[in-house]
């Protein structure tokens, strides 16, 4: 990235305006917003066969009024998310650094990457602790707060939290608005009429398709916007 300096004739207001314009241009050059969205979309889609074919561990069953409620754990799923997300953030960091070297600017991606990895660790450690403290998570009528926290601590929710950090680092209003919409779809959640228990072993596929599809569409949209901006 190159810039042409223009004499400001010692005018402080003009100097400040030029400094702000240069800072804005650097932030634009640093943005590779489409990359994390694309990588995380692929990771989300990759989880579908793991949920479908992974081994389930059923435990802590107890009788309720209309049947029984059991705790179901997907050990392969937990391992997949832990490994896949760490690898994803390493790939994202490498991509940002490569683009930064190509464009001759710095990269402010490390806070985002470290936040993402920390949230992955949180996903691995906090849900079991929360379940221990609040057994209503596995009742047939969980509290609204338990449902909200469970969805927020799912991988899709943690992806949204990390994207909020990226939007702040890049001062990216469009990414912030996109992320808020993504989190709304994840936390509501939007399922387009897909009922609980439908689809048998494929029952976890619809929310993964929806969250992965949102990430993929976001990646395509930001990539197109970046291409249009650079072609001007």
C-alpha cells in the first residue's frame, strides 16, 4: 500500500483530517473479513457428518411425567470442535498475516484469534460445569436462561462472540450488523419449522446448515464488497 503526502500548510485541522483518512485507508487494507467467515463456515459444515456418525453416550436418565429424560453426550463432536476450531483460527491468522505482508500493512488479528481459541477452551470446560450446577438443563422444561446460555456456549454462538471482537478490531460497522443478525438467528434459534427430534440421527443437521449457510453467505458478501471497493 502506498500513499501520497500532500502538504498541509501547517493547518492542524487539515493535518488531523489527513491522519484520520490515512488511518481509515489502513484499516480498509487490513480487512480480510471474508476469510474467517469462509473458514468457519467450512468447519460448521464439516461437523454435520460428525454429529450423524459420531458415537453417543447416554447417561443420567430419570423418569418424567411423559417419559424419561437422559443426558446425551457426543464425545467425537466435542473433540472435533476443539481441534477444528483451533486449526481454523491458525489458518485465519496465517491468512491475515500473508495478506498484511502483501499489502505492506500491519495485521491486528491476534486479539481475535486468541479470543476465538479462548472461547473454544471455554466451550470445552464450561458446559460440564454449568450442567453440574444447573441440572435443569436436562429436564423436559429447562429454564429460558438455561436455554439461552446453552445456545450461547454452543460453537455457533462462540463463533458469533469472536466475530464481535473482529468487528471491534476492524472498526467494521457492516461486520457488526452482520454478526448481530447471525447471533439473533443462532440464539432464537431460527429453524424454519424443523421440530425437535425430527430427522433421527440427522436431527442436528438443520441448525448447522443454517449457521454454516449464514457464514458462507456473509463471506461471499464481504468478498464481493472488497472486490468492488478495490476495483474503484
